[in-house]
C-alpha cells in the first residue's frame, strides 16, 4: 500500500469543496474547523463493507459516491446542511486505479454539496469504508423521526423501489445503462428537499432500508401507527422499465438503498408543501396517513398484494 503521506497528497488533499470555515484541513494530526454560531452541529457516520453494503462488481467511483451519499441522506433527513467529512478506509492491496475512481466519485458529490474532506485514515485490511459527515442546522429547526401525530399525511419523494430493482437487474445481467441500475449506483440525496421541509414536516427519515421498515421506525419514534395506501405508491418508472407489477410493489415496499425522504406533514401545512415542492427536482407523493393505533396497515393495491403485506404489523424487523 502507498504510504499514508503519499495517499494524502495524491488523493485526499483538496478533495471536495473549498470552505472558508476550514482553518486547518487534512494532513496535520487533526483538523481545525469553525462552526457557525446559533446552529447545532449535526453528525452522522456510516460504514460500507464490500459484499455486505455494496456488491464487489460496482465501479470504484460508485463506491466513493455511495459512501458520501448515504451520510448526506441522513443529514437531509434532519433538514441539515452538510459541511465537513472525515473518513477511515481499510484497503486490502495497493490499487491506484481503484483509489482514483473512488476519489473521483466521492469528490464530485462532495463538491456538488459543498462538503470539504478534512481528515482521513488509511489502513491495510479487508475493504471497509467509513465516513463521518458533519453539518449544521439552525437551533430548534432540525427534523427528527419523532413528531408525527394522527391525521398527518405521509409523503415520500421520488420512487422507492428503483434501487432494489436496479440491484436485482445488475446481479442478473449488468446491462450498461439501465435506468434502474443507474438509480442503484448513483443515489441522489435529497438535501434541498430536507432544508425546504424545515417548519413544514412534523417528522422525517430517509429511506435506506425500505419504505415499510423506515416508515415503521418513524411511526415508532412518534409513538403512532399509520396506514399506507399501496394504490398511491409511485410505480410508473418501475412499470416503464418493464418490472412486473407484483415485483414492483414488493420493491417499492421492501427495497432498500433508495435514499429518498419519507416525511409527515400536518393537514394545515399541506398547501405550504404543495407550494414549496413545485420547483423541486424530484416529485413527491402522498402515500398514507398517520393514525393513533400502533402498527402499520397497508390498504389498497391489487387483491393479490404479496403475502404478508396486507396486514403488516409494522416496526419490528
Ligand atoms: Mg437514515
């Protein structure tokens, strides 16, 4: 493996955005950063292991993109603005091509969201990648999973299920430019949406492990239950990509890796949501309603809703 100093010079120094609040960046014993006053510091961390969190076959640039995207998505779900990242990489063998691709994918997404890489550690071992992302949210304005109350509408951005369908398709044949495979490889965290939901959403979470699982977490945290209307799930891109309707519903309900935002909005603020979402780069769908009774009920959809979905008990998975 290349020496740590050489790795820093070649790949990590200057990766991502330049920020005035970085007093001292990568290359010393630690970074020096200036947090803005009046804001909470928001911190998230995620680890990706090869073969567990991403297939070995995906391009290095997509791995770099994913490592940052999963953390950006967590900050989006808090209504936060990202700023600084540190990462820890365990790599099995020297592979400059792989590192270059990884740095390109990570750096491009970091620049797009104004994130500076301010620290990194590289060790030899099984391929395992960990990134911590720091950002800000005005004090008192963060979105959390708690806060939904009965009567709130349940909404989701984009079309959950695309990534899972893309992963299945990639494992089957690896078509070069399938839109579903693209959705799996290049998830787009919804930071602008998260910020716009401050003061509108009563609760929010990002969809990382599947719509039903993550909605269960939000409802549990809010001490509520809910009803999900399967007939109102957005499935048009899955249908357009030739996915069988039963499979599409399964992907939408249980598929992970979408990194869309799932959130609740009080009825009185639905017009504000409609106004703000008009110029979003992604669509938003109302897919259900928060209810008092615990558990998640799934209504609507085809009569042959896959076994287990019709009377899903919610939460515990
Ligand atoms: Mg999350």
